[in-house]
């Protein structure tokens, strides 16, 4: 006599594990995209400072460049299994809007470190890295739910 306890069918894990695996996969892809965003952010900031924007305006410009890059990559890869009925421009604006909390965490961390830590003031890319980490969790959760979730669809993770 066999039962689920003595002879479990491991080929089909319970549904919650599948869901958790999908979320983990999305989070890992989101992290990879975040690294690309960091490289854009740091590169544009460095170029902006070299061109005379200074670390404050340069950071706003670099954030916008990085946010646009991460939006495009997350749309094409991280959350590719979900498509919003909204147009591309509207979805990009929604992405920027819902990521304002992440921006506050990101820029706030950057500003505090540049203003208060001499090493970071001399090397502002360190502040960019710290700010990126500070905003990542908020950005993932809000992007997944409000930007890339299909309208009226199940808010659970995509099947990607």
C-alpha cells in the first residue's frame, strides 16, 4: 500500500513551491537587470560629473537613464510572461510613478552618504551602489504588482 507519505510524487511539487520558485526566478532576473541599471547609473553619473553637472544633477540624470534601462529590460525579460493592456509610454510612466518609493530610498541613501561620508563624497559611485540596494526590494514588489501585472489578472507571480 502506498500513500503520499510513503511514496510521494516528487515530479509535481506542491503549488506554493512552484509559486515561490517563480517569485525567486523573477527576483533573481530583477537583480540581474538591477546590475545593468547600476552600470548605466554609474556610467551616466561619471560622465555627467566629467561634463560639469556635479554630483546632484548628475545623479538625477543618471537615475532617469538607469530607470529607463531597467524598465525596458524588466518588461522584456523579468516580467515577460505578463503584458499590460496599457501602452508602452503609459506603462513607463507608471513604472516611474510606483518606483518613487524606491527612488526615495535610493536617492536618500546616496545623499546621506555623499553628504556625511568623505570617502563616498570623493567616490560617489559607492553611494550609487548603496542607494541601489536600498531601493531594490520596494521597486521589485511594486513593479511586479502594479506595473507588470496584467490588468484584472491573478496577482501571483508570472510563469516565466
